[in-house]
C-alpha cells in the first residue's frame, strides 16, 4: 500500500504592484497551512516581490476595476462619496503614493498582514519561492538582492513541480 502524497499547488506571480502582491502570498500561506506543498514562481515584475525591500505601489491607472470614491462633504457625511474615474486619479501627481499609503493603512486597520509579513510566513512555512533566472538576467538582478530562502531556477525548474501539482494558478 503506497502512501498518499500531500496535495500540491503551483503559482506563477508575474505582477509586482501592491494589489497584485497579495493574491499569491495569501493563497500560498493558506495552502501550506492546509498542509499542501506549495511553490511560487516569481517572474517578470513579480520577481521584485522577492527583493529585500519591497517597493510595491498601487497603480490605479492600470486597474480599471479599482473602486475610486473620494469622500466629500462636512464631517458626519463620510458615507457620501463622488465616484472618481481611474484615468483621472492615475494622472493626479502623488495619487499613486496616496493610494498606496491608504491601501496599506486600510489593510493594517483590518488586521491583514503586510506583503513582507506574508512573504516571511510563506518562507518559514516551507513554501518554495523560485525566482526566474531568465528574468533576473534580463533585468540585471542578482540573488543577493533577494531575501534568504529564495531558490533561483528557470521555467523547467518550476514546471517539474507544477506538472505534478493538483492546483496551478497564474496570477
């Protein structure tokens, strides 16, 4: 009688903005807590999420579905808001920094871990973090720019894990 292996989840993280940093790390940390084997392949702009200092920002102009409502009116009327088009907000100087700050503050106030905390949880829990070698070469990154616990490999390294996975997601 053969032993059954744990379920496996393979993720590809290809985006480096703050709003796109959360999904792969939340899914990975949840899956590993459910005793799954997990690997995340960080490629293209997602590779920046492995850097020691994450500079991820919210980019409202690239996400047309992002809800943009700016509070308007005197105190006591905080539920009243004028919808603001993303194209307008994305072009206002300093809005990206403001939106990033507000998202981080909202997440903290709601008890959501930061991207750095989620990444650390993943590493400590045994999630295999694979930095894409080709992307490193193209963008000029070196492994010493990344946090400890990161493996470096190409598509074949990730595909060996993904080919035997129960869940594969491109995020």
